[in-house]
C-alpha cells in the first residue's frame, strides 16, 4: 500500500463499526530476525477486557526497541490471527507510510485508557 493509492469508495457506517480499532500500551518489544522483512515482535496491553496481544510490526526504521516500551499504539483487534514466521500475530498494529514508505505508528496525542475504541 502506498500513499498514492486512490481513496476507496464510500462505505456504510455499520461497515466501519465492524473494524475494532483499540489503543494499547507496548509492554514488550523484541527483535524478530525470523521475519521476511525487518520487524519487531510487540506485546501490547489493551486493558482488562482484551488483555495482552502479540503483533509483528515492520517499524525498525523509525523506532528503537527501548523507545517502544510504554508507547501507546492503535491496532485492529478483531482480525483473525496471522502466522508471521514462527509467531502468531494477534492484532494489526497501525501506521502510515512516510515519504520513503517506512511505517510511522498511529497513537493518541495524549495518554488514554488502554482498550479505548476508536470512534
């Protein structure tokens, strides 16, 4: 996906509601050398209702492992798990491409409770 893609056509609000985007706090970030493209393994805490979920994220260009701990990120929590190398990724951590196509994470501008849903 690139920033030059055409916007998609309109969808119904009910379709938007089917995508469950939540905020969570990164509690662990590890190298992921088994991934095809440079990536990290993240454990993200989405609060007591959802708990801690795993994600593979191709964010190595802009983020050091130690800088991710405690950072709040947005993720889709209701996609089916996906096998990424030896790990099962349980959520899709969200980001936008920069001018070079590298991922810049999406997160709130202020601290919010983990598990909060995007609306």
